């Protein structure tokens, strides 16, 4: 299967990126774009989180609930986004045009990759070993990692979002990082600064 964008990681950053891209496709901000998200969530720190300090989230909401509801939200609101379940990415291979993303079950081609898998060490996706550095905003004793990037861009065609981009592990920050990557991709596609809003009529 071929994608214009393939997001790796179904946590806060990955799903936020997918939601913004889904909204843009549905509103015809862009057209003829195929977006997928590999939904592997077992490593997401949200699984053990309890949210009391995130704007718009009811205090006491569990991170696990947000993950479960996020999957349904994406599925119901933006069915154009292809959700890929029960697969884990093993390798990213650069092609003459775009990339091949190899999982434990399949292989996909894509023009753009967004990596939003969290900042746990070791980093287990082959092909980006030279981009891994110690996390700049985490305790050294935690041995967290990030990918080298400039404003989320690792290199042409590869973006990183969330804590793996060097941001602190906060739900609101991860969501904003994923949304930022999505609007950068939209701006690339449209050739001008682009964002997507919903408005009350």
C-alpha cells in the first residue's frame, strides 16, 4: 500500500497529527492524499497517566481512556485515515522517491514519515540510528532519547513529533507537537502557511 503520509505511533502526538490531516482532507484543504497511522500504543506513557492538568480534559480522566477514545474519534470523524493495527515498525528504508516502512507483518511505501513513538531507549527502528541523541529535556538518569531535528524535521520527508522530538513528556505538549507537524505538512502540500479550524456557525 502507498501513502502520502504514514504516521508511526498512535499516542497523543501521532493521533493529533492524524486528526489535523484528516480534518484537512475532509474539508478539501488538500485532496487526493492518502494518510495512514500505525496504531501501536503499548509503549505510550498515556497508558499509566491520570490527567488533572490538561485544558479541556475532565480532571481524573485516565490516559488509557484517552487512547481508546482517540482511536474511535479518528475512526468516526475521519474514516479517510487508514488505521493499521497490531503492527510494529522494524525499519525505515529511503528510496529514490520516498520511503519504505517495514513492519513485523507488512511493508508500506510513503512520501512522508512522521515518527511519534515516544522517547524510550533503546530506539528500535532501523534506518535512523545516526539521528538518535540523548534527550535534551529529560533527566540524564532516565536515559531518554530523541531524534535530531530542526523544528520537527529530521531530514527531508521525515518528521518527528512528541517527546521523541525533544519535548517534555506532557500530554498537552505532545498533542501540540503532533498538530504542528500536521500543519507543516499541509503547508508543504499547499505551498503556503496552512492550518485547519472548525468554527461554530
